[in-house]
């Protein structure tokens, strides 16, 4: 058999779906081998590209085939393809690959088309390549339209986000459902960032990394970009937002992990002033590090281990060179014991706690009674928003200014977000998710004894106590200890009750009354 009778085969599929349909790599190779047998060619090599688009030129096996041809250039090998679309599904890519095969010394043949060098043959070849390109583009358009239509019906069509998986549900097809335990971890991370329990995205990242069940990268970390994307996804609130396809906050069918109000609180925090990242040097040894400030100069105290004759000793100290107490240390056990006494003193008496609980319960019941009036008022506000949206849409149709168009679209989006919040409030009016006791059990348990959470073995719990109990950082004087601390609203209300200032809690709720009252 002469060198001119040797051939190689090139096969390509763009997806695993083609393999399932039977027009995959194996069927292409079989047809090409039948053609080679009919032409009395000896097949010396087979090159296969799997999962590669026909619009691409740089393909691993295609490049390997061209390299192989160049090494056998003197043999003038025949390159057999099943169909013109297997070479390329774009006119530009087809022309470039056709030329590259010729330069490398190959001669293109196919059982589906006769390649020639005359003008008529090249016209037919280019027309078929154009038809193949049109087919690829048309398929892409149809897939996009079908995906967009399904999203408009409330169904996510891309890869499921963290906390969800796809499941076939009767009447829905493939629907996003909670994927536990990841869903609960994502929910906790989102709600904690919205409430301020996690002040920065870095703290969210470290929380997720500390959870063994949460999926991580090969290096065992959660990428910062993943955290940012997670915080911005309205999908967790039950809304599909895909501006690229003209879809803006469209209600989804799947069960949300958080409500829209929580999601919007997250967006407001993301748009707010950037905060310093969580310190890496805050660990179990020194939970007060970074929160306690020097009473002399106001700088945060640092901490460390001091080496003694036989062992190391933990200390807190001020590291401000301009401070009179610079590098004058305080033993860890002393400052932390004084802090624990501070927490214990915040614990209300049993009678005071019961009185506060009864007052909160009365406010809760009063709010339920007035929920009908509140719902009617919210419905009126929703109608006003609808009118404003209609006015902006009329302006969008009339304007030719790109700047005004962008402004109007932004205003419409803000109004739509406000309407979603109001609708959520209407749905919840008079319909509490749980009873008073179930709703506030955890909160009142913390208020009754904040020291109990501080006594936890988890650093995260200790840092939560600092954020929830105190409104500002705690000043510590080396020779005097802690001065009067600025405590947060719930504890200041209890202090007010202790002093007989019952007027601090009025019918308006536990929020501070407005100046108009």
C-alpha cells in the first residue's frame, strides 16, 4: 500500500447531548472508516475533539492533528471528516482551518461532500459552511429564547447556586430546591451580614470556611469573589434578576432562603462605606483584642504572650508610642475577669425581666391588632408606586436621551424594589411566622444572661456578645478598670426600667420615638 493511500480521521462534538443522540464521536469515526475502506485508505491516526464549539479554531486535537500532518508532510495524508460541520460551524473558522490543513500537507475529504479547487466546488463548500454557521447561530438563539421564557415563568435555568440543587417536581419540571446543610449555612451567612453580626465580607468568608459541610476550593478556601456574588444574588430572596436578558427582579417559583427585606439590607450594606477587614490576629487566646481601647489614649489595645523564665504569660497592652501607658501590660485573666463581671452586672433581676417581657408582649399584641390598618395603608402606597412607575415608563418611551433613559430605568428599578418590600409587609401583616414566645425565645434568653453566650467555647459567639451588648468600644484604664460602658438599645431599656423610667417604652414600640411626637 503506497503512502498516498494513508489517511487520518478527525471527529468533533460540541456537547455530551450529541453523544446521547447517537451522532457522537464513535458514530463519526465509524462512518469515516467505512469511507476510508471504500477508497482503499489505511487509517493511521484518529483525532477527536469533545465538548468543543465549532466556532472555535484553537482546539486541542485539531492542533495536534496539524502538528502530526506537518511531521508527515511529504506523505500527503488524506484528512477525513464525517461532515463539513465537524470541521467548523462558522465560515471564517472553516476557511482558516481548511487553509491550515492544506499548508500542513493534508488533503480534505468527506463522505458527505466532494472538496474541489475549482470555483463551483468552492462556492458549494462555502455555502455549506455558511449554512452550518447559520444553523449554529440559530440554535443558540433558540436556546436563549427558551431559557429566557422559562426564567420569565419563574424558573432558574443555569447551574444551581450554592444552597440549592435541581429536582424534578410535578407541575414544574426541574426546580431549585434546598440543598442541606449548605442551604442553612448560606441562610445564616446572609442574615448575619444583613444584621451586622458579620461586619465585613471577610468575616462571611471565614465563617463559611469554618463550616466543614460547606464546599470549598481544592485549597480548602472560599474565594472572596464567591462571597461577593453570593451576597448580591437576589435568587436567595426568591427573585430572578438577569439584566442581560431584560429580566429585572422577577418572582421565582423556588423557596427563598431569605426575605426581600433582608436581601435589600445586604445591598445597602454593600453600597455603604467600606469597613476595615476582620483582623486575622483575633483568636481564642485574646477575644477582647481590637474591641477594648486604652482609656488613656483611645487606641485599641493589642495582646500577646510574654516569655517568662519557664513559661509564657498572656497580656493585653497599649502599643501607642505617644501614650503614657505605652507597653504597660495588664494580665489577661485580670482584664477578662473584670469584663465578665461587667457582663454579669448587666443581667436583669427576675422581676425586672418578667416586667420587660410583659411589656414587649403587650406591644406585640397591640401591633397585631393594628395590622389591618397598616395593610390598608401599605396597599395605598403600592398604588402610588404603580402610578409613578407608569409615568416613568411613558417618559422612557418618549425620550431620546441615553442619560435620561438610564436615569428613568434606575428610578423604575428602585420603585419596583420598594413595591416588593411593601408586598412582603402586606403578606406578613397580622400573620406572624411564630408565636411571641417562639419568635423572641432566643433574644430574651440572651437578654436574660449575656454572660452565658460569652462563656461559649466559640470565638464567634464571644465576638457576637461584644457587638450585641455594647454600642461602642470599651475603654479600659490600667489602674481603674472599665469605666461606664455604652450599652446597646435593649440593655439600655432594661437599665431604664431598673431606674424606674417606664416611659421609655411606649405604644410606638421599642424603637426611639420620632421628634414629631
